[in-house]
């Protein structure tokens, strides 16, 4: 005869709601903090919702996106005098009409209304000007894309290099593994604070070091205060902080490659490069896909470094999409604008991940 | 011409000695099998020939050249691994041709050699496949093909058949044997399976705990094992061992023990003195059912294989032995039976396990 205990346990497990009950904590948390906000952001991005506002929320369609993504091109012809000759200034450069004459209350150019100059170039005597409705967003977008384009290959490459170096049977190799991995376990906020000291313009470690190894020839640079260096400084630090994590993933991939393959290659006369090319790299294919996708997504979500180190400055040179989303959503209380950026970011990352998966797919 | 010469070859990992001084010469074209229980150092010895393991002490010569410091690729050896070690992302064609490609062999010659190897191994229809699409036996063929195309002077096989099922193993065994006849190259083959060793080898090297126990042709080892280890390792089913006490007499040597009734055998007995405890070895196939046999026991298990009957017998002294009898033996479990043997078939070993000369 059965005892009572297994019987009750069995009936509990067989109860139709048991499974749902066990999943409930995870489902509730995921819904509350992931699925819900995602759907909300999607919805808000089509409204004019503000954090605190006396006015009722209205559906505005795609206006948020138009506002952010609006760009226009304007070709400026040089000003001519009555004879038709180009008017030149004292240095012989042609003079052009001011851009704002087209973008401010000009009924002939309604599509350029409210836009500002983004960048431009000369085209013969003409001047081509690209205008954007939301310059800060454009800055954030290009910065983020640049950040991803540099961080993904550099961080993946460095991590692979480190993984190859520490994937050896050497005395004390675990010390190196630990050292390389250490930045990963330190919070990015703490890392950013520390690196602010390293990058400090007057007495920073980096300036002192460079000045020391160049025998005082090096002139100190305010790494985070210069528009030309600030983003690169954040980029270098981000690579340093994240490289250990990806090194470990590469390492796990390396260790799945059977030793016998290397031995066979040795006997067949492969050089170290050929062993990498024909044994290691093909064996790392799946790892490579994973690492590229993970780094790309991490790089797109650049936020904490910017928030702690530069707040987007100087001169918007370190603006990023996520930083802008937070800035607009909470600082400017423009939840709709922030949501629209989030949705765009989502689409961007999705598109890139799909492309990466397609490009790195298994070909038969 | 590439024979091999081992002179006092040692291998140790730190303080652990794995190979404790191997002296051995292998003639060109010989098929040599290293056999022994797992952990005896046979694979290590093979890997030292390949150059995958350093030689701690001693000297290894391939052809005329001392190769202790020579890179694997420059030793003129090809190796077939137990795990096949095929490159998973390359087709069979590319796997077989990989070594040639590394050597920058012109494409047409490479193609010709790959197809020739595929023809020899009857795998022409597999050339476009990836290793994952092949069965175990096919993979093994590819691995052998990869070795053949490089036309090495020495082939090394590291337990190449142990991942295959029994029937396939027999086929591949015959193919490897045929291959050896066709190519006439020196082959060194590592296995723990004494049947493979017996069927393939010109010369067997029995290893135990890093020491060569005996070197000789399969039948030499079978009929004249030099010690207890070789006697027990070669032959299937295993040789039976009985503890007996020896007594020197005019007729030769009289031996008796708990399991064995007094038996006198013709032997000089020069190495034995009366009262010595010695070990007697008797192969299962040398048992003869006979009413006046000197071994008496109870049958505990009968396996009828048709061509022979294998019986487990508990002898009077409690030792269990295995006898291989005729296929039509009438013994049943529980029967008491007597067995005899031809005295010249006995093997005698002294207390140290060394064979006693007759």
C-alpha cells in the first residue's frame, strides 16, 4: 500500500495549475520589468505622453519619429551681384546666404522648417548643407554607431588574443586569468569613477604616465574635456572593462576544440598560423557569432560610462542613444521622446543582430 | 628505408616515470604492435615516435636520423588517431588533402593523390561529405586516407579501431593488414586488444608499467611467454595459473598442489630446488577431458559455442579455471569432472614470475 506522502506529492505535481504556479514568480517579474515596459515604450512612442502634465495624452502617430529622424539637404548657391558674378569675401571665398533664411519662416521651404545645420561640404562653387531637425539625437546616433563599430571588432579581437595567450599550460596562468577578468566583476560605475582620475586633465595617471615615458615632451590632455578625445577615452575604458568577459567566452570555445586536431595538424606540418586558420578559427565559429552579437548589444546600450564621466559633453561629443533616452524621458520628462528612442534602438539592434546571424550562418 | 631504433628511451612527467627505458629495433616494412593494459605507456611510446611527446632520456632514431629534437612534421610519420581527429568543417576531400595543401603540392598532383587514396580505401563516393555525415568506419577510412596521401615512411596507429563495433573492427583489421602488404611501409600500431595484436603483427611488443615485457612474433609470444604477465596477456581465453610445490626427482620434476594431484614432468629443473613454490600455467585449449586426469573439479558454467565448449571449473583446491573443450562435450553444470593435459604444454614460472627453462 502506498504511504500518504508520495501520494500527496504526486497529486500536487499533477494538478493543472502546479506548473503555472511554479512559473509565476518568473513570469510576474518578467512581465513587470521587461515585457510591460517594452510594450509601454512601444505605445508611448506614438503619443505625446509626458511624465507630469496637466494635459491629456494624445496619439500623435509617427510625429516623434519624424521629429527625431527628420533630415534635409540644402544646396546653397553663392550670392551673385547684378552682373551674375559670384560675390567673394576679402579672402576670395564665395559668400553664401545664411542657412536660417531657409529654415525659419520661409514659405518656399516648409519641409526644412526648424531644422539646423548638421554638416556640409563644398560642391564646386556650391555649398551642400545637411540639415537635421534633432541635432542632439543625430549626434547620439552617430556616436553610438561609431562606438559599436569600433568596440565590437576591437573588443572581440583583443579578447580572442588574450584567450589564446592564457589558453596555455604555464605556471601561474591562473593569475593572468584572474587579472584579466577582474575588471568585469567591478561595477561599471566604479570603473568609470576610477577612470575619471586616470583621465584627469591636470594630474591624471595617463597624463603623468605619458609625460614620464616621453621625458616630459608630452603636453597634458584633458581627455574627457576635449570633444576630440572624450568619446575615444570612454571607448578605451569600455573595451578594457569588458574584454575579460569575452575572453572567458572565447576560452570556453577554445577548450572545446579537441587536442587531437592540433596534434594531427602538427604531424601534417601546419605552422602556428595555419593551425589557427584551419583548426582554431573554424572551431570557434559559433562562439564568434555569440560574442559579436553580445558585444554589439552591450555597446549599443552605452550609458553608465557617459552618465558618470561626461554627461554627454563636451559639446555633445559623447552623447549616446540610451543616455539621450534617459535624459529625455526623465530629465526632460518627455516620456514619449525617450520611448521613441528606445524603440528605434530596439529596431536597430534587431536589424544588426539578424544581419550578423545571416552573415555568420553555417553554409553547407 | 626507415627502420626505427629505440635506445634507453625514458619518459617521465615530473617525478612519475611512464616509460622506463625501452630498447627496441624495428626493421623497415615491419608491422609492429605495441600491446598492453591501459596505462602501460604504449600510447605514450607511440606519441614519442610521432614527436607529440618529448623524450626525457635516451635516443630515438628513424631511418638514419636521431629525431629526439626533430619537429613532428619533419619526421616522415603519419598518424591515425583513436578519435580520428578529422577537421570537422572540411570535406573528406579537403581532410585527406590537408597535408598536401600545407606542403603547397600543385593542385593537379594533389587531386591525383587524393583520388588514388580514396580508390585504395574505397571511399570515392564520400569525398564531398563532411565528417559529421560519415559513420565511424567511414571516418576511420578518411583518417587512414589522410595518412596514406602523405606517403610517410612510418605509419602510426593509436588504437584506431577501439571506437568501432565488433564486426566493423574485423573488416578494418583486414583492410589495415592488406594496406600494409600493399604499401610495404613500416607500421606501428597500438592496441590493448591482444586479438588485434596477434592478427596484425609481424612483431608484438608487450608493455607493462612502462617496461617492455617481451618482443617477438605472435606465435613466439603465445608458445614461449617469458614471464607470467605475457603468458596471461596473450591468448584468449586467458591462461590458467595454479600454485604448486616442486620436488626434484630422477625423472625430472614432480609437482603437486591443492588443485593438482602429483604429476611428474620431464624437466632439467636446474633453476628449481625441492620445496620451491612455483606457478604452473596451462592454456584453456590444452585441457583434455580424461577419467585419469590429474585435475579434478566441479563444473560451474558451460558456454556452448558450437565449435568449442568453454567451461568454468572450480578445482579441488578452490582455484577457478577455464577450459576450452570440444564442441560436443557432454559436461553439465554441477558435474564433477577430471581433466588431463600433455605435460609438454605446461608453462612453469618461478616466484618472480619468470619462465623456468625446461
